[in-house]
């Protein structure tokens, strides 16, 4: 019946390693939370999102905290299904009302991983599930003419993957995905402090320090900051005063891996598209693009424009919104 279709809801999901963003057509963004799930009381109770963040590293025997996605793809199918369903319930979307779900996925996803994401969305309630490569969704979200004849280059640096793509005439001409991104910066900082200063910090502290003080390249002035952790020699809590110049060393290997992937993508470019990239440059997006000084470092390294949208954390989700709102136009971009 027509009235039944009217009440069905279409949703877009940016299913990231670090965060899940959900857009509901007609309601806007209803979820933007960490991609975490906690099982309590032997799995009988489930909690998802922001509330779980403070539980990490503080678990007891009746509490399990899981991150269902690793490097941009599903590592635990049951936990991912439970997490997606938990967020949908949190958004007050009854399963029987769900219609179309558009999910952003890394461009380098394998067929097995793609099927896993598709199956999780179907089990969470989607009647019609479509996947779209995250760089393409980001390009749509930014407002680029993805169907036009001028090539665009997108570098989407998420929590678990960096997706690089050159888009032209509604398709991806060349792409590269490396499973190195924002979480690797956190791990690099943890290992650097452990090896150089015999100080151990947790993942949450590493993320907070990176966001607050992290930088790369010479364009950011020196700044002192302090970090609290556990002294590995005497096993006592310790506060360490540091200069932000340490990030250039701590992050170097991760940044080099990302820039190597960018160069590899550029080397695959057809000659006729090189001029477009030289003229229009490259757009970096995702949480990793927020690292201070990184955009200027890339400009100096590449010798062409590098820009970042005003809200790089929402570009993929914004792409799913535009696709749902203009479904007939963007339908050819979707994987079925």
C-alpha cells in the first residue's frame, strides 16, 4: 500500500573503523559515535558508541569491549551486526520501517569483505542495501561534479584505511587503498614514547594527544605539552613534558606510507588526466586530514594545490545523504 511506502526510511551509513555516522532521510544526522560495542553480563546486554569509549582498558570479566571493524572492514561479523543494529535502535528506527541503506566502504574492499558489510546491513533491517566506495561518496559529499570530464583526486584518511581515488565521468579511473591511517598514528605515538622515554600511554590518551597537539612538517610552530602515563622502569605514574617537534619523528613512517600510496596513484594516471590534477589539485578528507601541518607538507612535497573541506569528518556521510536525496541521479555509482 502507498501509505506503507511513505513511512519507510532510507538511511546512509559511514561505517568507519573509528566512527559510525548515520543519516536518516527527512531527519538528518542522527548518529555520530565511536564504532565500539560492549557486551555485559555474558552478552545479555549490549551498549554501543560513545558510552563504550571510557570502558576501553577498564574491562572486568563480565565486560567485553570490541571494535568490530579493523582497517576499514569487518573483523567480527556478529559484533558488527549487533553494533549496526544498536545504532539503528538508538536512532529510533524500527527494523520493519527500514527501506534503502547506502553504506560507504573502502575502495580496496575484497568481495568477501563486501559481502560481509552487505550481509550485516541486511540483517540489521535494510530491505535494499547498496555500497559505495568512500572516495566516491566523499567526492559527492564535497559537491564535486563526479560525472563531469574534469578529473578529481580524493585522499580519504580514516581511522583504519587511507583511500585514494581519481574520479572522472562517474567512475574511478585509478585507486589505491592502504590499511594505514589515523589509528596507526596513535600506535606510532604509543611506541615512540615507550621506546624513547620509557613511558606507556593508553590508546585513548594517544588519540587525545594527537588531536590536541599532533602535527607534521615545519609549518606548525613549536609548542610544549605534557602527557601522563606509566613509567616503564619504576612502574609508577609519571608526567612528561615534551615539544610538539617529537611528532615529526613519531609519525614519519606512517606519513611516508600514505605519501607513497599517493605517489603510486599519481604514477598510474593517464597522461591526459595529469593536467586536471595539476590545475585542480587534490582534496584530503577524513579524520586523518586534520593533522596540523599535513596539508602544507603535501603541498610542498607535490607542488600542486591540496585542499581540505570545512568538515572532513562528515564528507562520506554527506555523500550518502546526497545520494539518497537524488537517488535516480546517483544510482549508477552504487554497488548492488
